[in-house]
């Protein structure tokens, strides 16, 4: 997995990912939108409280031992995410 800030050359179609950090403000709104979209596409029997998504993101960024958010990019565009929670 390439981390943001790697010096490797990336072509226009390169795919890369990295862990969301405190200073990645530009992606937080897009991440919430993607989370909402997924929940609407794949409805759960007990839907989550959507208003807590931003607080969940902040908690995971501030407490890496609680979990990580990995952002997936296609070129410069945010293409997906993964939320990894240890148990």
C-alpha cells in the first residue's frame, strides 16, 4: 500500500490508498457522503444514526487503536474507503 506523500511517480490511472489522518480535512465530507450512500444502497434491519458518522470519523482519527479509515484513490479522485475495527 502506498502512503500519501510517497515520492514514487504516479501515472494518471494509478491507484493508491492511505490511512486518513488528522490533517486530511478535504476528504471528510466526501467520506461521509460515501458512507451515507452505502447505507442507503444496502439498507440494514436496524439503520445507523447517520448524524454520528462525522463523530465516528473524528474518534477513529484521534484514537488509532480503536480502528483505522483507509481511503482508496483512483488517480486524484477518492474512489472508496474501508473502516477497519480490531476486536
